[in-house]
C-alpha cells in the first residue's frame, strides 16, 4: 500500500483520492487516531523529525513557520549524541533543552511502541480505541455456543436486513416476479417469509406441540422483537434456529424445486436441539427426548461375518423418526476389533436418504483414513434395488459417492 498510495509522500500527508479503494479510505479515516496510539523508540533515527510521533508534539517549537518535512531525526545527530548546533538552527531554545534530554542508541533499529496500559490484548485494545461500535442488545444472542457459525452469520444478516429476499433484491434494482416459495400465494418479503406466511405459521404451531413450554408465554413476531420474550427464559436461540431451517427450506424450494414440508423443518430443528441436549449445553425442552433418563437398551443377537485379513468391514445404519435423524457406522478388522466409529445428526427427506447419507460418510471417512479395501454392509435392501428412475433427492448423494472413487 505504501508503494501504491504513498510513493514518496509520508503516510500522514497523503490525501484521499476518488480512485482509492474503500479499505485505504477507511484507513485514512482513522489515521490521526491511530497515530496518537503509537510512539517511536529512537534507534537509527530513520524517521521524520517533524511528522513522526517520537516525542511529545509540544516539544517541537520550530523557528521557521515552514519546517522542512523531509528532515530525518538522524540528521540532527553528531556521532553518538545530539548536535546542539543543528537543533539550534531549527528549534527554539526551550525545545532544544527538552530534545537533548532524550537518550539515543544508534546501534538498534527504530521501533514502534504501543502507548497503552490496558490489560487487553493488542488487537482488542486497538479495536476499542480506534473503532466506536454501536452497542446492540442481541449481539450475545446470535454469537453463542448454541448456534453454528453459519446460523450466527445468517442471524446477523437477518437482523441487518441483508438476506436476499425478493423485497431486498428489489431495493437493489433486481426487479422481477415475486412469489413466496413456501405458501405460493403472497409476494416474498422478510416479514412474510418468517412470520406472516401460512406455511411458517403452521410450522410454528406444530413445533410448539413438541416443546415442554407454555405456548402463551412466547410470541412469533418480528425477529428483532420475539427473541426478547424467549431470552427471559434462556430460550433465545429457539426462534433463531427455527428461522434458519425455514430459510434452508425456502432455498431448497427456490433453487432445487423441492416441495417444502413442515414435518422436515420440525424434524431437523428437533434433531439439532437433541444434539445440543446430548452435549449438555442446552436446556431439555423437547417432549420427544429425555436427557435425564437413558433409553431402555434392547439387545439382539446377530451374526457378524468377519472380512478378509487385509479388508476393513464397515457396518452403517440410519435412524429416521420423530425424535431425530442421524447416521452412524462402525469399522472393524478381520479379528472383529473396532477400528473407528462415527455418528452424526443429519437433515434428510426420508429414511432411504438417511441410509444413503450413512454410506457416503462411511466411505468418505474411510478414504480420509486411507482404507481402500472395504466391505460395506447396509441393512436396507431398497437402497440396492434402484437401477433407474432414481428419486431426485437421492441423485445428489449417489453422485457424491461416485466422486469418491474418482
């Protein structure tokens, strides 16, 4: 940037031009504030005598009204000390006395020192002094351990009205026919998509029946308002998670011609909350899941056939029910020893897609672990019977499985 914008000028004297980048313009806006936060520790003296911040500014009282801005500090030295003659030619007498009291060590380089006595890190200290941020009450709600990074950025965009809904795109000049992809009746707007849409209202009412909370205590209104009610009872993440899965369903309907289903949104939302329950980071408010009492374990005797000596056998399975959706798998060698296992919650359309997702992740993890001699065992015969006319929602995973072999 110095070569592009400053060239032969000192950085503090450069003026902004219309062709400058936005980043450089913002740097110029905070230039004066930033300059006051640093001071130079003199070494070789290769810095500007009049411009750089190496001593208190009130110490430099020039004799001439137009001082030489190209003058270096080192030019005012003689051998290893200050030159009284040179200083007397450019400074008033009281300034010469102050400047000569500064000790110099010409064997070391010039060094910038941060002027702060804060206990914060350097980055946080600079941020707090240079930038003035508007305090917002919902900041800690969207940036927390309950929401994934993608969810947090989505919520940030929603609060700032930056989601690319049709009404926002029209304000940017992208005009065209508008229709809500969920209800197919009204034009799409941010308030309609998340609150006014009949489809969304149905999602909300059905979801409340799965939660152990008093329905009358909570509202599903503007996202910048309703979270207050939920926050009072430590459930502020709930409406944000619901909004995220509504947005995902809207995108699938718009870009993949998917048919939106209220059951899928509710199932995915409950699956996500169950995941938080298992990690003991979120209160258990679901009717279909109990984190306090373990599920009753049922044991079944099965026959397991071991693989060949140099082969890893993978057994996969998927769970698709009202209490959540997830996939998992176990890797064993010829001795029956468990080498690896995995389980993850997923978002799918039906039970068959659940089995296919389990196969994909089993093969992907095996490839990442450099296991290539594999024996894959699944418990879904329907998964193996598709030869043609594969349902559209399965073709995506079949393609990704084939890519693993490329």
